[in-house]
C-alpha cells in the first residue's frame, strides 16, 4: 500500500489560502473606508441642500415654540427641515419641531427632508446625518405611520401618518 507523499509545511499548497485571506482582509478594509466616507460625506440623493437659497435655515433655541411643518405639499413638494439647535432643545425636554399628525399626499408628490442640525436625526423613514438631505417620490397610493420620536430623544412625541392617494 503506497502512502501519499508528505507535503512539508510552508510550501505552495498553503499559499492560495494565504492569498485568499489577504484578499478578503483587503476587501473588508476597502469596504470599511467606503462606509466611513459615506457617513462622513453623505450624498444628497439628487437634492441639493442649498438649491433653495430663498429658504433660510431655521434656528431654534430652548424656550422657543416648536417649528411646525405643512401637512400637504405645495406644487407637489413637501419640505421638512430639522432646525439647527433641535438636539439641544430635545435634550432639554422640549420638542424642537412638530410633524403634523396627518400628511396628505398624491402619487407623484415628493417629500424632501433636510437635517440642518449638528446631530443625526430620524425623521419618518429617513436617518439623516448633519447637513444631509434626502428625497422620496411617492409612486403608489397607501398609508404609512411613523413615530415622531428622534435619535436624540427617542421618546415618541406622537405619530405622523402619510396618506397617499391616487393622482387627481
């Protein structure tokens, strides 16, 4: 009975595994850098946070009345901007801003959310880093309900329901 030859350690049969592990570690490092870049330098998903220069950045301070937003879009666009200072106000136990309990949209309407604060915020479906803007076009009728809580103070301050009806 012939025995297969013994392969000494450190020969070429171990190198493919070493190369594979090196490649995987390299890919993970690159993926980590990409994630860090996305978090530090968020894109605006096609909406430029400075595109509407006529809209001033609202600053809220402790003791101010919360900022309220419209419950329906104007010309098919509903804009929501987290005011600068919201994190400080929320940490002090105040609201900062208030979303309406009901928002009425039509298919094709767009909601644009901008975070003008220095802290990340969760506004309805969107987690926004400071300075980030996201937009969403509603293309199907239906409804969605969101907690009006926040990442700074997750205590719900009520709920917001979006109703999307078919085009008129």
